[in-house]
């Protein structure tokens, strides 16, 4: 998804589909007519919240919001970046400085059949590949480290993720 330019965002904000019903009463003040008692109906929209983790995983959460004013909406999602907006739907994204819940629950570093450092959803050779990184020079790799990769190195935290990448980057081809 592409980011919206400032001009596009302003145009969308101006034309966003709020229903305004003019139940107005004419009032005369200093010879000028003015509209009073204007009623604004709230708009129901779907908000999609995307969280992008350091491992590249993007999770989505969909919420239904009643929008009374844009000020309230922007205040509520001020730490999110607007990615897309169309009638009845807005998509916000936030960068998360952590690994995804999927990796914490079931992620393992391992080595693929062709010698690439890989993250698996479950233990290597029994699970699907989530992400691949770089080829490893198996000739330079110590037998203990090679065995660890074959068995699978669990990823329980961002620190585990970063340490494994760092320790095996010296063996990349």
C-alpha cells in the first residue's frame, strides 16, 4: 500500500462522506442571516489497524468506529500512519519494534535444504518457511552450530532474533 500525499489527504478529508442534515433555523444578526442548530450525523466506518513487526510480519485488526469529528479520530490514532482511505474505510499502520506474535509462539531459526538461514513456523523440516535470509557457508560453520540449526533454534524474543542473525551473519556467502 502506498502512503498518501499531503494534498491527497486534504482532498479526502474535505470530501469524506459525513452526512450533514441541515435542520436550520434562520437567525438575523446585524442584518445578516446565519445558520444555527446544524446537526451532524456521525459516520460509521471500518478502521483497519496494521502492525508491522521487525521480522516483516504484518498483522491486521479491524474495528468499527463511529466518527463524530476528525479531531477525535486523529487524536485516537495519532501514533499511527494513515496508509489508505476510501468511502467507509481507513487503513492505519504502525511500526512495532518487536518480533511478531507468530515468531514468539512458534518461530524457529534453521537451515533450509539449500543452505539458507531460514525461519520456520515450527521445527525445521517439519514446518513451512516464514522467512529466508542468506546462504551460509557450511564449510566454515562449526559442527555444534550446524547441529543447532538442523534441530531448530527457538525465537522467543526480539533479542533472540537479533542475536541469531548477528551470530550467523559471519558465515554468510
